[in-house]
C-alpha cells in the first residue's frame, strides 16, 4: 500500500479483501507509473528498483517488496505482481488463515478460579510490590513482600508459601540466584518444592531459558498484566494443595473501573487510565501510588548525573530499570517509553567515553540521521546501517540490528534516536571545559 500511494500521483489506489474458503486474498491495485516487464521479474530482489531514476525521484531502498515477500512466506502464503508500464500495478497476497473462534472477552478470560493463597512476592521496586499486594488481595490472597532475593530466601526458610513471585533483577541477590538457593535449601532440608514464577520485562528467549535452568516454574511479563499472571499462577499450581495459611478469606471480585473516567482519558499519551484503573482498582489508589513514585524521583536526576560522570553505567542502568518497571506498572506511558531507551543509550555513552574521534562521530551522526529518516518512512537505509556497523563496536548496534532483523521499525527508530541523542550529548560535553561539564 505504501508503494502504491508513493508511485501514484493521480488516479486511485484500491485495497480489496476476499475471504476465499479459509484463505485471505488481498489485492492492492494502483494507477501509478507501473513497472516495465523486463524489470518485473526482479521486483522482489533485495535493493531492486525499476531504474535509477525511480530512486532519485521517489526515494526508498528497494527493500519494501523483499520484506513483504518474506513476511508473507513466513505466514505460509504467496505474493505475486502484475503491471503495465505507465498504467499501474497490481499486487496479490494470499494467506492461509483458517476461520477461528471469536475472541473471549478479556474480563471473562481473566476470571481464573484460585483458592486463597499465601504468596511471597520479591521485587526491589516498592510500587511493584504495592501493586502485587493490591491485585492479589483483591482476589483474596495474602502477600508477604521481600525487597531482594536474599530476603526472599530467608522468608522461604521460615514461612510456608503456596507460590513465589520473583523479580529477576534485584540487588544483593537477583531472582535467578534466589531461585537456585531456594531449590538447594528445599532439597537439603527435604522441604516441598514451592512453585516460583519469574517476573521480568524481558522478552528474550535466553532469559526464559535462564529462569528454567534456575528452577523456576513459570514466567510472567512486566508491566503486570493481571489476567495473564493469574492464568500463569493457575497453570503452575494445577493439582497442588494450598497451605492452611492461605485460607484466610474468600476470594473477592475485582473492583469496577470507573467507566466515565476511563473513557474520558482513553486516548491519553501520558497515562493509560484504563490499564491503571484495572490494575489498582480505584482512582484514589492509583493517584496515591503516582504521588509516592513522583516524590521518590526527585533524587533520581542528580543520582544518574553522578553515576554517568563517574562512568558507572551498570548502576545507572539498574536505576533506570527500576524506574521503567515502576512506570509500567503505574500505567505511565511516556515515562516507560523514555526509560526504555536506556539500553540503547548506555553503549553510546560508553563508546564516547572511550574516545570516538570527531571525524568518526560526524560520520556516525550523519549515518544515524539517514537511517532515522528511512525508518520514519518504514524503510531501511542499508548503506547507513552498514556504515554504523563499521564505525561502532558491535555491542553498540546490537539492539538496533536485532530490531531491524525482526522488522521492528518502531523499536529500531527508538534505538537509532537514542544513539543519536547520546552521541550528540557526548560531543557537546567534550567541547565544554571540565568545570562546565560538571556543573
């Protein structure tokens, strides 16, 4: 569709959809410039354009059709094209999409039936622990909190729990270490094996494998999605008998979300009211949690400035990671988005500290600008990407390359912008005298 609009100055662009016996047939037809027959057979080749003048006039890299074909083939479908030069082009996409069941309402799907449980929750972010308390108590469960892995281990050794919810990244002892220590203690003292669910914002398969290797039984995403967490709890607890300490009260239903308030702010770019109210149960509880979070952030800026000046990027990333997790669970969209850029930002700062020459930095900035403009148009500037790979260490462009490999253009754009911002900032700081840089 993007190409059809780009190459059609007048006339029309049509998209027709037909469901043909469990196959979806998309037809994109335009009245644009068309493609010569001798060029048509190469239209799906990487970096292929009809001719050089096409690139000069319309831009692009010639990757759009290649990516489309790869995506269609990954879905088990087929793509084809027919065209007449000067008259227009028609693309056909056919996908085998069998008729499925209508989606179940999320509220119904989240109504997992669990007996009252005695839960150990471990997280180093107070807002995350508070949210787990609110959500679990709303469903009739009792929660004991631990602020790090070591405290979680000590509580497991002194109390009986039905299940443990364990954050992966914590100080003193992280979730993986704590889980392994708990499993070792249970084996040594012949104690029952308590299910452990990992809580992590990571979507990497290696983190899931690491949690399995550490003896964890389940995995739940952060920010918290309560219906998915409850479903995961039900899965790992299937067939188990809960402890007497968990049988303290009947499970309570989730409190209603104020419909008018949620609807009024549904389009907010700063706050996801609907999610926030569903998680916290009431506007008062959500606003109280916001207030505590904001009060705690007053010291974060000078703390991060001090850490960056001393080159302690690991600690700085850990601080930002906690901020990101809390912002996500508080439904603060903009804050979560900003802090998500930290993994891409830190390598650039490290490279700047190591001494990127002025000439190389200029080349990097120009390449990032070109790549950013291409990504904003849903395309890839292969020359700019190749230049970045040559100029920068592999670790710096790893996140960017991974996003591009998965056709995650939004994520790739975020990585490129974060790198550009960091390289620019480091360049400015190098031009300042020492006392000005520290001010």
